């Protein structure tokens, strides 16, 4: 190592100067003193948030194209809708969909199939209805006189006609029995006598005479003539036909020639069987030759008003309307309560089928109903009921006006007569529309298809959010950040805030572009409502993504499922649920508890109001004033999204803690009942189990899990073993490599402290299991048991045990068996063992990836069961597989993890530069290249550098030199040797050379337990079983003499190498000792038995010791 490297290594491991800031209780020093021990302090939330936010910004910057494509996708969809809207508008822009204009050239079809065309003149004009096609229009002369019946609806109406308010009365064949043919009308109230008195005053008519009708009829005719009588000279000529006159009558009705006050002033109550109307510019009951009903209080047999009405209006019927009047008796019927009244009206509807028992439909319709509630003198409380089984205002249909005006007026007049006298009334004279400008037919395509398009768009970020969360969990990046000190709260808040920022940009573009291109879906809806809902929905979407991420472990699967959910819910809402939204079923509220359905319902309401406003040419869409309209679920849908945001966040956080979701140790389902203690400035709090009833229950569960099953097998370890009380444990019926198995009855067990052992209740079988430990393992156990303070030990494990539960009929697997050992500060401890021996399980328990089944470990005095959040702040990990972001550079990785360790400013930059130089990633700008360009060895070196950032108190290196070339491996060894000062390191490796170079002590794991422990030389000397003897003689007789000498010294010697005069032998230590070899060689030289040019003796290699233990469990040959 050169001088520069030495300086760099010291920079990596140097402890920053201790300094403290008081603001926000955020400690900036990296260490605090505990006794005489320096311990890193967990960084505050702000520091963690800053590190993660900076990393996310860089990461997203590298994915600018993908982010732009996602954020700009609303522009594409909005432009697509605009193109469709323009095409639809172009298709609708034709004369038939506008107010008619003067035709200058027209054509008529001939009977033989030809056409006759002519240019319009004063004597021979092209009148509406007299031609089939018009070739040329005068756009400056448009109006009713140039319009056919279809075009007249689009013409301007300066003074609309007024029409009497009609009641909706069922036809005689549909009326409820037994009152039929009378029209039954239900009423109820809190006080029956009051309600009955009010019902008796509903239909009170004055006696009419012919003279009473003559005056109003004359007034009607004179005022209508002033507006322009039918057949005026402007349109009357030789070609005027009866059909044309009939059309002109309807057109002039639009111009205000009809006066509905004629009927209102006479106190007549009229009805019709026609349903709701779109507008009151023309009352279809008067112009469609339908029967009109004159509602009378008594019997029709004695009624004369209907006959007088037909006679008086006979002159008007041919000119102004085409209807006649039929007498209909109204008959109020008492109903016991409101619910009975409501059900009676509904079941009387011809499609209700409430009690249908045969294939023949029965009817029992009622005209109207009133609930007078708590009406009394001086106080009118009334509800008017009508049958709404088919809601005329549901969905995107044109808004309709229901016929309830007359019913409400009847109730008002009944109250006035009852409370003040029969001479009082407030007559509803007529209904008329407001004047309107000229309009044209339009179809708002964006509102018609808006719900499904914008439902897809509003959820389109779900796959992106879900994949981001699952990707970090799948590739264990989340736990990697957590193991380096990133708290759950910081991760959640920063990720949530970042997702919300992306979503807000996304929705802002959607609103701006949609409004800019004049999509009515956005322009006609109150922007305050849109901002409120889309913001609430964005939070709900993000919370739902966090919740869904708990159940996925593969990013590709999550992506596919998310897209299926987005498009599936949109189609399901559009094709199925929209019909139920129109009919306002009560169970729809339950369906809308699903976030995507609540989203669609809110968009559906927005689209419905925008569509109606477009149809009305100047109306208003959804705004604060109509949020409480009947069957408007916008408020409910918004509240559902808001409440489910909170529920989803809480549930996602809880499930992440209690499920094995790849983000750390799984916690008990009732962990929130534990007492909690402060965790420094990290923003986290650690559970404390020892002082709560929950901790007692937890300990009892672990005690039961260690109960010893009966009839187990004694495992005999290698020689130099002892049997102690600590060895009593549950083991499986497997054998060691020597094949020895014994069953020892407990009556004959005579071991140290055996008399004090009491088998657990579960072990009633007289045969128990004992595990014989080697003396060095037992000595380590005794050393740990005798510890009273941990001044020099940074890692202490006590009876650490991990059992994987049985699966698919296989028995439970004990991965780690009562591991007890300690690692001192400044020591590098090597953990060796064949594949499947339990090394990784032991490491995973120490770093918080899994929870011990029993036992525990302390890191710098902190318990891994309860203080893992504190331990993360002082821990560095180099995992077995490189956990890196492919689009970040090596420098950006180190900057991120350095910030998590509270490094700042120049100190951070120096530490990053030193780390890159130490692992040979600084030269040539390699550290500034993205990780996906790195080779496997370069990634491995970067992982080691990450584990040493920020001066961690303990470091776990899991096969750090895998994939490195010899030069890089040697350099890495220098880094590790320099880094172990003042910290403990646990290293796992399959390279015996690496273990001998780096490790102060070694432990060999076999079948989940530690079978030997010590420094490399001690282990090879103790467990090698042979020495390697090498002797070199001149070629010739001396070679045979040397071989004879070795056989005499050790009869069991095994020759392993012979070339020229050099020979090698393996000498079993059971037959010959090192001193005997030296004595024998001294005698051979003194006696001149043969000429010795060179000789040597050495213990067995560490690799041989490892292979010996591996063979003991059948691991030879890769098994």
C-alpha cells in the first residue's frame, strides 16, 4: 500500500468531529459516548429525507424520457378527443340541424325517379315542406318562416308562448283499482284529520258558464292575432298547402301566440297522459292530438265544465291546438304512512312487478301523492310524490321537466282555503320558457365518452407507481437503504410526496390542455371542484399503490395486473355500472367504496352536467350550487376517496410491518400494543418488549417453540468434545460424517449438571437429544455466558436460533442451532461453511432481514429484536448480490449512502472521493459512469465501498471478493484490513486464502451449528489431522533411503508428491507429533542415513479442514 492509499483508508474510517445543532432536535454528529464507547447516533428525519430526495431526483432525471411520456400522455388523449369532436361537429353542421334560412334554389323528386329544380321567385318561392332538397341558401334571412318543424327548434324565440301547468294523469286502463276510472291520488300526514281536510280542498272549482269562457277566449284570439296570425301574407301564396299551414301553426306557437293564462284564470286543473317535456316552448299535449283531462272534484255525470270548455275552445282547436278535453274525476285516497304511500306508488307502476304472480301484467298507477307531514294552522309542510321509476334526468340524456308544478300549487291553495277561507287562493296561471337565442345541434363528444377516457387517464399512473415500489422491494433496494439507516417514515413520506408531485404535474397538464382546446368536460365544470376532486383522487391513487405493493414481489407481474385493473375497471363501469348509476340503486353506494368505481362515478357526474349544459347552449356544468341535486354522487365519491386514502395508508403501513414483504423483519400482528421508546433523532421509535404483557406473551411463544420432541438422536462431534447442559436441544435424526448415532436414556445420563436438567413437558419420551460441542466452541460459549459488560465486544450472539416452518409436507428446517459467540471491536471474524450450512440465515438475522426463532444478539449493546432501527444507523452491509440502481453512477450511490450516515459538505465529498480511490473506481472517471456499464467485479467493489461509508461500527461482508480478478482482490483485502480498526467485521467467504489473510478468527458452520472456532493456524493445527512433510535429496539411492526413513517414522504416511529427489508425505498427527519429526530428522542427519538437501514440515491447510467438516454432512462433490 502506498502513502496515498494509506491516507485514503484513514479518511474512510476517520470519525468526524463531534458537533451538535439544536434546531429541530437534529443531531449532526456521527457519534455519542456510551460509557467509554463511541456509538453512531441515528440521523434525523430531515437528513434521511434530504438523502432520499436527492437520490430520487437524480434517478428520475435519468428517466426523463419515460417520465415525460407518462406526464404528456394527457395531451395525446385530449388531442384525440379534440379531433373526434371536430369530426362530429363537422358531421352535425348541416341545414337540418340549424334554424332554416331562405332557400334560393330547390329541387323536388318526381314520381318516375327524376328531379325537378327551379330558382325561387316571389310568385314561386321554395317554401319549407314544398321541396326535397335545397341547393342554395341565403344565410342572411333565417327564421321560423323558412324552417321546417325540425329546424324551428333551433330558431331564436323572442317571446315564448305560455302554457297551462298540466298534471301527469295515467290513462284510464292503467289507473289504480277500485277507484278506476277515477284518477286516485294518495295523501297522508301526521294528523289524519288535518290531512283529510286539506285533501278535500285540493280540487275546488267554481261553476262555469258560457259567459265565463267567452271573455278569456276573445282575449286569447286578439292577443294571438297581434303576434302574427296563421296564414299571414308573408308565407301565403298559391303553393301553400295544408301540410305547410299545419307546420306553420307549430312554428308560430313557438313565437308566443298561445296564452295558457286562459285556462289558469278560470281555475281549471288540466291533465295529460304524456310524460315530462324537454322544454316549454311548445307543450306537446296541445299539438299532438292527444286527449286532455279536465280534473273535477265530483262525478263526471254531473259535470258541465268539460263540455263548455270544449265548446268555447272549438274555434281555437283548429287554429292553435289539436286536443280535446275529457272529464276525469280525481279521488284523494288516505294512506297510513309515508313508506306505505311510497311503495304503493312504486308498485302501481306498470313495470314494477312487485307482487306479480302470473304472466299477465297488472297496473295500478296513481296520478300524484302528498304527504302533509306536520302541517297545522300557520304552517305548511308538504312533500309531493310522483313515480320516478324511470328517472327522466338520469345520465347524459337531455334534461326534462317533470309535471309537479300543478300538484304543488294545489297543495298550496288547499292550505290557504283550509286556514284562511275558501275565498283565498294563489292560482298558477301558466308556465313559459325564457326567451332564447338561435342555437344549433351540437354533441359534446368529450362529455359523452369523458368518463371512461378520463377514468383511464386518471389511473394511468398506477402501474408506474406500483412498479417503482415493487421494483425496489424485488431487488432488495428498499431493505438495503433501510440497513444503512433510512427509516420507514422517511421512505414513505418522500416517496409519497414525489408521487404526488408527479401526479399534480400530470393532472395540471390534463386540465390546462383540456381547457385550452375547449373541451366542455373541463370548461363547463367549476375548476374549484375539479381541483378538489383530482387532488383527493391523486392521494387515494398513491395510497392504493402503496397498499397494492404489499402483495407483489415481482415488478413485471405488478405492472401487468395494474394495467388490467385500470382498463378493466374502466370498461366495467362504462359497459355495466353506468346503467345502474342512472337508476340510482342503493347498492351502488357499496360498489363505489372501491376507489376506481368512486372515480368513475365522480367523472360520470361531471360529464353528465357538462353534456346537459352543452345541450342547453349556455347552461352550467357541475358547480357548488348543484352538488346536492338528487342522485348526484359527487360529494359521496369524493368523501370515499378521501377516507380510503387514510385507511389505505394505515393498512399498507400495518401490513408492511406484519407480512414478510421483503422490507425487513416481520413483526407480530399486535406489535402496536408494545411500549415504545424514543429512537434519537431518527424519527422512528423502537418497540420495547421486556416490560409489557405483550413481551411476556412473545417470550412464552418462543419458549414453547423450543420444546424438545421425543426420541431424538445424539450427534457426536469430532474429538475433543464435551457434553454440557447447554447442549440439550431439538435436533433431527441426522448423522455426522463419522456415521455415529446413539440413543441415550435419560436415566443413565451422567454429564456435568445433568442432575439439574429437567426435560420440558413436551419431552415425555425417555430418550433425549444431546449435542456434543468441540472444546473451542464450548469455550466461546462459556466466554459469552460469563460476560458482564460488552466494552470490547461489538457483536454478541446468545443462543441464536432460526427454524423455518414446514412446507408442502416437508419437516421444519433448523437453519441455525443455538449460535453463541462474540466479535470484538477491531476484529474480522470469518464465517465459513458449505452451501446450506446456515451462514446466510445467521447474517440475515443480524442485519434485520429475518427474525430469530429464539435467542438474540446485541450490536454495540443494542438488541436486534427491539433496537434494529438504532442498529441500522451504525451498520454497513455488503450483501451477497450487488443491490444497486442501474441508472445511477458509483459516485451517486456513495453520495446517497454517505448522506444517510450524516456526512455533509466537504466531508461528504472527501469521503466519496477516498472510497472511490480505495476500490479503484476513481481513475478514468469510472465512478461517474452509470452502474449498468460496470462489470461484475466493479459492482462488487462499489458494494464494499458502500458498506464502509460513514464509519459504521459493524460491517457485514458477504463474499465480498466474488468475481474479482487477483489484483483487485488483493487491493480489496487491503481496504478491509485497514477498515477493521475500531469496528467489528463479519465476513463470509468460500476462499480459504481470503479467510486466512483477512480474518483474525474463523468459525466453521456445519448443519446450522458452529463446529469449531479459532484463528486459522489454531484450526488447521487442531483439526487438520495430518502434517505435510517435504524432503529433498539427491537423485539416486538417497531417495529410497528417505522413503524408508519416512515409513519407519510414521507407518501410515501417505505419499502425495514425488519428482526427482523431492518427495511429499501426509503424516497423521495421531501417529506422529511435530517434535518426533524434528527428533527423527536430527538423528537421520547425524547418522548420515541419507543426504538431505532440504526438508520441511507444515500443518494441514485451512482448505483441508473445511473439506473435512463439509464431508461430515455429505457436502462433498457439491451436494
